[in-house]
């Protein structure tokens, strides 16, 4: 990629952030619309879970393939294809005649979405080569997540109340079309010096692993944990993990380069991404149902209740990027884990049908601070120190970890709620919610613990050794191998 002026680099960043905006906005507005979808489409809790997890499951399965494909055939080309597919699928979602069709169109959305965020992050990584400037750019990137989180519930609530839930998908269309045109005009094409070969076996194993785990968790309340179907899903997941562990190291260009995980910060970032976004996915799913079905708020007011959490994420995400750029990821990670854990414990202990609004808002604010702080160190750690030629794959691993976390968060929290709520939304919902909040608190504790272990001097040394080995292996390998 040619060296760009500062103004052009900022324009590229803005265009990439547009793709993140429509993907993140789509998720936040969808959560607000879940109760309305449930009533119109006659869906149960598992149906609502699949509306979210069908998207995140396909997205997580294809992110690494999209990242490596973009490195091979051109990042701008793949990015444009993703924008076109995502925008078209959003329009189709708004026309879905049933829950099954909605889930199918959400899966098509995910195919396009898999070509957006990791590829955009790869474009940013190759555009902003200075580490400090890149960390600040990633902070802006994280700030867009905060913007979508703060605006999404309000926009979604207003649209659901005035036009209907189908309108939440319309907002992706003009933004997607604008990003498509601007990408063509201003984003330069780039690709890795050495093209990576596809890994169909690894791709299939990854899809089987994620699908079996997610399906088993979501459907377990209805079938029972000891049913042959759920046990079969568990066995399939184990076999997939074993298959990946045995097959991937033997390939010169695997779908998942297991050498990345020799870096303690990279491995830690993966675990933190899963835990942090599991907490977020569970948080949004749980509170949407609580605010609208237990406290009987309309969609707009439920969105306003979520605003304090989203506003804190908006404020602290760019701040986290600056801290990472100046002092490294340790401080944001420790603060993030502490805040998310504290929020979960506070709401687990005080949760009730008529919980005081002040206490509820305080829990939301603390959680928003934690989530705002956690995103920038995940992304920066994932791509820092890796060869630029593999930036797409490294960024895709981080993005995949986020989506796996979101999918697991919705699946686990939804399973807890489905198992505990058998007689409608009332005291049973509140009792099950306390268990769900303890799970969210545990996710925060994992962020705190892993962040402490993988951000010290020993961890940085493993990252340096891993980067040196990757760079050496890359130089030794022939271009056309």
C-alpha cells in the first residue's frame, strides 16, 4: 500500500468506521426490537436466541477465511463485496415473512459482515504504520462501537414504536451504499506480499465446532443435557477441536496459525475477547427482556434506560485507545475486568422485579465503563507485533473471538433464562436473572485475571519471540510456495 497523506489516512479510517457502524448498529437496534419480533413472529426464547446467534455463528465461522482471502486477492475488493452483500441482506431482513426467513437472511447478512470488520481493521493496520498513531486510530474505531451502542437503542426504540421492527434494517441501506461508493473512490487496494492458500478442511472443522457448541447450548433446555442430540453435539465439538489440533499444524498456510498463540498477549487477548463479549451479549439479551417484559417499558423507553451504559462505552473507548498507545494495554484491561465484574456482582445481589432505578442505572454505568475500556487493548494486542502480511488473519482471529463470545453469551444466558422461566415473566425471570448476572460477573473476573497475567514483562517477552519467529519463517518461505 502506498504511503498516504494524513488527511487521506483519516478519510480511510472514516470509511472503515462506516462499516463498523452499520454492523454494530444492527446488533444494538436488533436487541431492542426482540420483544416486538417475538410477538409478531410468535417466537420463543430459543427463537430469539437464533435470531442473534445465527448471525454471530456464521460471522465467527467465516471471519478468518475472509481475512486471509482479503490478504490474498485484495482488501478493498473483499471489503466492497462485503458492503454489497450486507446492504442487500439488510433489505431482505426487513421483508422477512416469518422467523425462519428472518434467520436465513440474517445468515446472509453475516456472510457480508464477515468481509467488513476484520478486513477494515487490516486496511487500518496497513494504513497507520506508526504504533502510536495506529493505537489512536483503533481507539477511534472502538469509539464507533460506543456511538452505535448509545444511538442504537434510541434509534431502534423510536423506529420500533413508530414504524415497526422491520424498519431497523432500513438504516443499514443508505450507510452501506455511501460506504460502497467512498471505498471505490478513496481506499487504495492492498494485499499481502505472499498469497495464502485456502484451507477448506480447517474451515469445515471451524464451522462444525462453532455450530455444535452453539446449537447444543441453545437447545439444551428443551431437549435436556443428557439427550442423545445434545450429547452428540458435545462429541462433535470435541472431535472438531481434536481435528483442528492435529491437522492445522501440518499445513504451511493453515486457517488458524497456531503459532500466534505462543504469544501470551495474543492468547490473552483471545480469551479476553471471548469473555468480554460474552458478558456484553448476555447483558444486552437479558436487559432487553427485563426492561420490556418485566418492567413493561416500551421499546423507546427501554432504549433510553440503556443509554447510560452506552454513553460510558462511547466516552471510555477512545480514552482506552489513548492509554494503550501511551502506556500499553495493562491499565485498561485491569480496569475493564474490575468494572464488569463489579457490575455483575452488584446486579446479582440486588436484582428484583421492581429494582430501584438508581441501582440499576449504576450497574449499567459501571458495566459501560468496563466494556468501553476492554475493546482497544484486544484489537491492539492482536495486531501489534505480527507481520503486516498477516494483519488480516491476526485481526480476524480477534474479531472471531468477539463473535464467539457474543454467540456464547446469548446462548448461555438464554439457556439459563429458558430453563428457569416456565410460567411467564415474573419472579421466575428475576430468580433466573440473578444466575445470569453471576455468569456476567465471572466473565469480568476472567478479563481481570487473564489481563493481569498476559500484560506483564514475561508476556511481552513471549510476544517478541513469537513475532521474531513469524518474521523469520516468512522470510525463509519462498514467495510462490
